[in-house]
């Protein structure tokens, strides 16, 4: 049985003698979309829209579904890439906000030996001053500070330096404080006492 041929009119162009397989492929792949062309074949009363013909109408739906799926996959891929880019960032400048001066010195020594630029503050006020003075890529924040709660400092940090990653270091961690920290955008929660590897692993996970 001979395959049906169509004449296809798109704008000023007319493609004559196009086999049905080729036309169906064009429709399925989106080369021809709804309202973009008219076709003629023997048995038709003049030019007709391909989406009006029974043998072609369903192909438009298939093509549109495929294009939607491809667009959704592309969107998910882009969002995933953006998420990875947001999560992974270069950590160079680190600020430690903790009232334990010995701990600050120890951490500063460890992190400096790994090539990081490290500053420290022992109060909320000093921490805010440090953030205003120089942008930090990462802040290691204690929850208990002499002049207030570190958790209450989080919104201010996010407002002053929204791209800065914040990790909590605390001996007073519990499920409630962890959930609150997560809601406020904290990247990780490190329990005291900790070892050097806990801190380094946390930083490595960010960068």
C-alpha cells in the first residue's frame, strides 16, 4: 500500500509531496506546531490544519508532552546546578564568635595553618563590628555569648552578610536549638567538645 503524501503550506512556502512519516516526525518533534501550517492531500476539501485531521491530531499532544518533559528536566538540571553553586563556595575568610578566648586562639592557629584568614570576636558586639569591617565567607558562632544569645544574632548576620555561611559551635545543642538554627539558615551544628577534624570536615563540606 502506497504511503500517503501531503502538501504542506507554512507561510509563503509550500512543500509538495511530503510523505506522512516525515510529516508526523515534524509534528512529534515540534518542527510544526499548532496553527503554524496547513496541509492538503487527496480526499481533503482544500487546505486543512493538521491538528484538525484525525491521523495527525494526537501527534501534537505527544510532541507537546515531550517538549514539556524536556523543559521540566532542563529546569530541574538548572536548579540543581544553581543549588550546587550556592552550596559550594570558596571559603577563605573565617570569623570565630565565641567567648572562650583560648578556644578562639586554638581554632585560629589550626585554621591559619590550613591557609585560611581567621579573625575572632568574644562578644556579639565585637562580632557585629567584625562583620561590618570585613566580609567573612564562614562564621563559626557560639550560642552562649556574654552580651546575648548567638541564635538571636543570626538574623542580623543574614541581613548584614547574606552570602556568609554560618555554622553553630555549642555545648548546649539540643533538638529544639538545632531545628531553630536550621530554620534560620545555619549550615551545620557542631557540638562541643569537638576535635580538629570536625571543624575541617564541616568547612570542606561547604567549599
